[in-house]
């Protein structure tokens, strides 16, 4: 028995030594920076806010001191604040992601976030899909040429607002009787989106004397249009078009996916155009607004 205990003790010491070597120079701040690396600026800002709120709440010196009870207390705290389920789910998902990453790189022995359940959130995707008629109304109510092309391109390409705002003229290339956009998206992946001749014609009107490295969508002060400015443009145009909803640029992306699938475009084509990581994400749009229901077969 003593021999077995000695062997276990030896293994434990070897693990501790390996653990300390791997984490030399690592701190909570360094690990959080590593966790955020490669994520979009928008995601980084949101995650940093959520993690800061969590760390301020638990008042511990290090992530290594966090216990399951601390996470459960924080979850209860968010619920007591009366936050929406979607907000609580987002915050807890961010914390769980951090602990999973810290455990994966060996900074933490255990992932204490594994048992934490995030709130179930009602799927409201169907509420965020504009109809084709609403898209046309928005375009008809956009008199500024840059803003018109901006809204048209966000819908036609299905690109994220950050992807659209970061486009340079070198990313727009002639192809046959129209053109293509080379969009640099999430995960450092570049995808090609083919535009119709009419959309290409409207886009190229904006170029004028611009150079290849100039932004396609310029701000009033020069440089790339900020995504927050694009958000305000879309919201203002939607209101002007009489759409009584909290429309955002992402709603145009939702509309693209839903309308394309409704018109019979293959899911894998929609997936590749939008840059979804899996076909399951794309297929959500097939169920957001189903074309039929058994309720229609009832007599009442």
C-alpha cells in the first residue's frame, strides 16, 4: 500500500511541476488576452465587460480561486437583477468560455464552469427577418447614394456590418458582366460573394476617383465608415420606411439567408455566402418562418 501511495505522490509532484512550468509568467490578465485573441473588436468589448462584471462580483485574487459556488452565486445575482434570459445567457456563456479556455491551456486544473447551465432563450429569429417588400421600401426611402449602396450591399451579400465597413476597393473585382466581393470574415477566413450586374453597377458608381486601398464606404471625416454609424443609418432608414421594429444591419443578413432559402438556393451555397461555420446555423433560417403548418389543416 505504501508503495502505491508513494507512486501516487510522485505522479502528483510531476503534475504540479509540469503545471508550474507551463504557467510561468501567466496571469489572469494574460490568459484573458489570449482568450480574446482573434475575436472581433465587438466581441472583445462585450466579453471584457462581462468578465469584468464577474471578477468585480466575486472579489477574488485569481481565477484559480474561483469555485463552482462562486459561479452559481453570480448566476443568481444576474437573475435577481431582472436581466432578460438572453442577456444572462450571453454573460454566463462568456464566463464559461473563459474557464473552458483557461482549463484547456493548462492554466486551471479544472473547468469549474462546466456544470453551470445557461438559461433557455426563446428563438426570436423569425421576428428579425424583414420581408422583401420591407427591404424595397427601405431602399426606396434612401436618397443618399452611399447609404443606398450600403443597405443594398448588406442585404445582397449577407455580409456582417463589420465586414462591409472594412471593405476596400481592391476587394471589389470585375467578374464577367458583373463583379465579386472578397470578404474577410470571422476566423480569418476570406470568402467570395458574386454580385448581380445591377448591384455591381450601383456599387461602382461610388468609386469615382478612389484608389484601390481607399474604403468603399467612407465616413464624413474620411477613412472607413464605423459599424456604429452604419447601424444608425439602417435604423433611420427603416423608421423612414415606416417599419416599426428595432431594425439593425444584422437584420439584412437574416433577410438574405431567409429569402435565399425560400427561393430554393441550396443551404450549402447560402452557408458559404454568409460564412457560417456549419450548415446547422444556416438551416435555422429554414425553421424561422416555415412555409406550412398542421394548424392550416384544421377546420377552425
